[in-house]
C-alpha cells in the first residue's frame, strides 16, 4: 500500500515533523567514518578471526578476545558474532565498493559458514538434537550449526582456561541469524555455495523443527523459488513501544537491549525490492521509542546516544505507566549490542526522510512534533561517536562498559559482535550521507554472474577430512 497526498499536504507534514529541534549530531564526515571502520575491521580480523590455515576452524570468529587470547563461551552463542561480522562486511561493500570489504568476507567468513552448513554431517558426527527439535534425528545431518566450536586452541571466558576440542548444540535463533547473514551475502554475490548452505539450513529446520520464516525466505530467494508471502508490519501507534505504549497507554513493555527480529524484517524488506514507507516508519518508530525510553531511564544525568543496556541482564519495564527501575536505583551496565537499534534506524533514514507524510498521518498527538529523522541520525552518529571514545580509551570495543559508578568488571573483554554492529551502523550512515537507500544499491550492484567465495585452504580441508 502506498500513501498519496497532495504536494501542499506533504509540505505541511514536513513542517510538522521538523518543528521540534534536535541537538546537532557529532561530526562524522565520510572519510572519518571509513577510517574508523577500517581500524575496527583490521583489529577484529587480526584478533578475533582465525586466519591461520593450519587450524581446522579457519575462518571462524571468536566472540571474545583478551590479553592475546581468543576466547569464547559456548553457552553465549559464539557463532552469531561471525555471522554479524560477515553481514557487516557486505554492508560496507555496498557503501564503499572499492574498500576491499567483500574480499575479506569471501576469504574467511563466507567459506567458513558455507562449509560448516554444507558439511555439518561430516564435521560434527556427535551432534545432538536440541530441546527445540520436535523430531530427533538418528544420524548426523546437513544444515546443522553449533553455537560454539573449538579446536582446542581457544580459551574459556570464565577462568581463561583452554577449551577442549569440541562443539556445542544448535539453536533456532542461530539458524535465523545465519539465514539473515547468508541472505545478505547472496544479494551481493549470487554465490551458489551460499544458496546451497541456505538450502541445507532450511531442510534441517523443516525436518526437525518446522518452517522458520527467515530461513524459508533466505533459501527461497537464493534458490529462485516463490518467495514466502509474509506481510511485514506497518507503522501504527503500537510501533512506538516501549515508550508511548508504556508511558501513555500504560501497557507493560520492557526496554530492549537489541532487536534481532526487527533487523531480520529489515533485511527481508530490502531484499524484496523497494522498502515501503509504512514498514520503514514502523522500524523508525521502534528505534525512536527505545531512545525516548532510555532518556527516561537516565534520571541522574542526560542519556548519551550509544549507551544501551548490556544484553544478558533483566532490563527495565514500563509497569502502570512508569519504569520499574531507573539509573538512580539500577545496577545495570552498558553494552554496545544495542548499536543494532541505531543501525536499523540509520538504515531506514533515506526512506523516512522521503516520506514524512506517514508520520504526520499516524503519529499520536503527543509525539506529532518530534523530528524523528534528525533524532535517528543523531542516535546513529552519536552511537559511533560514543563507542569511538571507548575504543580510544580502552583499546577495544568491550562486551560491557561502565555505567557511571557501576563497573563492567569481567565484561571489559573485546567483543566481536559489537564491532560488527558498529560497522553496520557506519555502513548505513555512509549510505545516508550519499543519499542512497540500501535496496537501490543492492539492485545496482547485482552481479552479472556469480561471485563465488574463496575455497578453504587445502590444509584446512585435509584436517577436516573433506
């Protein structure tokens, strides 16, 4: 559905949406954004990504790094981080095609994930069904990805002791993240190995659990099949949770530390073609509402853009119109995982800027004068700016960060997933600076023939008996 208004009414809408001033965003011109992205990428590939062809986990990304040690905690879904990093490299390629981002992904990350899914039945002979699997499998199958895998050279987060060679179980959440990242890779490369990996992932999920929307979408897209007809959400007042629905409508809502579901929906919307204004404003409203909620949480000083909750703690909720904890009473620390929210907001900026009439028509009167595009731009650049300062102070992008006098302690170790979300945010701000919507760039960069990833080194294939 497309909304159509007269030119005069559109201008009136634009006047409404820009009537409330927003503090100026930090100064991050294109060259500075690219320079910071390169610093982060060089660090994470040097320290988190396994680039030694004498290791069987070549191409894998360790979730953590500390004191020269590659660290993971199987229960914390280590495999997600490399998928996010792989996807971020594709986003940076779209924003800066000559920057070598795609080549880095295709040398290490894409071969690792495609090989793992296509050959999981041979790589993980002792795989076990998860508690999510409704139909246990009697023998190893393709399309199975462990949440953690180690060759014995990594270290455990707790105690920094060596990890014994082995692997952990799978999860539906990981399957969706892998489908999302591989879908993003396929859009730029049309790599047949990526399509094969998505197919294997889909078949495992179908056979043992059931159809999962994001997995079905990615496989159908890459295999040239009829796309699932799932409808994406459109902008309503309910999109403004948790802030409006929690504080005004007095419905119970927690403040999220991140929003994987919204990120997956954005990916699917951009993959289908033109991003609809109605969905773009839904996504923008969700992000905007989190920022407004964080401002309420910070009752001891103003909230700084980029300060998101550490992701594995219980976060504040609106109950009867008020937050059940605020900065004055909470012991929560900050984390960069929520930069995902900032990059989602940055990703939809070109579309919401072009369609102010959607907000003007549907936004509740209490928020009608808010300048949402300017606020989201400030949120994205402010998040980059905030974590850049942490990077300069600490030397890494940590998993957790101090919140005033509440210390992050053991969570100050380098976190690969947080680099990935920052890189995504930088990519989308580069596209917005250029006035380009990602779906347009995807179409413009569609390859005339497949761009296959590199083959794993022979030494790795030999160690894996492939």
